[in-house]
C-alpha cells in the first residue's frame, strides 16, 4: 500500500512540475488551468454512453431530425473557423509545413493560432454529442469501440497539446482534421434530412478514404519531424505517432469490414439473386447497414 501511495505522490509531483513549464498564455483560458475538469468531462461522457443505453433500452427512440441538422451545421461552421484561422495565420507567419517550432510570444497571429487550437480542443468536447445522439436514437450498432475510443481520447490528448504546445507543428494536424470535419459534418447534416437526400450522397466512400489519407499523412508528418530532429517537443511527436497508429489500425479494420469484405461477397450474392435464392430487399438492407456503419467514425 505504501508503494502505491509513494507512486501516486511521485505522479502528482511530476504533474506539478509539468504544469510549471506549461504555456503561460493559455493558463487562465476556459478549462486550461487544471487537467481534472477535462478528465471529469471525459468520464461523464463514458458514463452517459453506458447508462444512457440502459436507460433507453425499453423506451422509444427519439427522431431528433432537426436538432441533428442544427448540430451538424454548427460543427461545420466551427470547424471551418478553425481551419481558416490556422491556414490564414500560419500563412501570415510563413509557417513551414515540414518543421515548425512553437513561438510562445504574444505575436497577434501566434495568439490567434493558439486560440484556434483551443477551439479545436473544445470541439472534441462538443463532439461527445455524436454518441449521445446515437444513444437517444437507439443506434447502438453505431457505438463501436473505435467510435468511443476516438471520442474519449481526443479531448484529453488535445488538452495536453494546447497546454504545452499551442502552435508550431500542432497546427498541421488540427488544420487538416478540421478541413476533413467540414466535409464530414456536411455529409452528416445532409444525411440527417432523410432518404430523399441520402440517395444522392454517393461520396461517403471517398470521405472514408480521405480520413485514411489524413491519418497516414499525420503519422508521416510526425515521423519526419523525429527523423530530421525538428525543433518541436519530441514527446509530442512520439505521442502523435503512437496514437495515430492505433487509430489508423482500427480504422483500416473498419474500412475492410464496411467496404472491402462486402465487395468480396457481392459476386456470391449476385449469383444467389440470379438463381432466385437471394432478394433485392436483403441487398437494400445491406446497403442501409453500410450507410449506418460509415457513420461510426467522427
């Protein structure tokens, strides 16, 4: 017991030591003074997902068509703001897309970059609602391990990013991901309008591929920084490589089961249909499930 107590005290001492070296510019921003509120919100999210499914088990699912539309439109606007701020300010500061150290000065453009990254961090808290909407609509098949893992981890990870490195190399991944989210939440917003619109959304497969390209690019960007000894905290780049690899692995598994595996089975299904052993309604149902599966990842 004493060993556990000593280790806990050492961890608290390290936390206090690390806080003393954090970026003073963000110290008093909302949720930035301590890690505990971010942890509390993350655990509240996990509890809400777990107990929310139990609560909804014997209740009628909510439709939430218009709240979903408003939510997705709001996230399109927020992500476009983050993307445009990071693009414009990094261009004004002549940022390198290969190796960019953090500038901790009070330069107006650097502060705008830091604030855009804070909004990016906070957007990950807002995106907890992705899962809550699934719970309320009883779309439990869409609440996958990948979905919950990604949502639960991005919020605390980016608290660390904003607390210590709100600029430099950090801008690249956030800017790229915000751009992807503009497209993604546009898709979800249109999809929420119902089947009359969904039948025209032929580009969901390409959105998935774009997300895969994003992960590979982010990992490659961090590895390049490590190999070239970029003047950016190496611990952050190692963290990006490790976390990015875990997400990429899970996402590739999702992509295979959502797109490649069904494609491999299609000739067999077509043969059954020709012989009268299959049905068009089953094929339509599979396509509907594919649409639902594609909404697992945010």
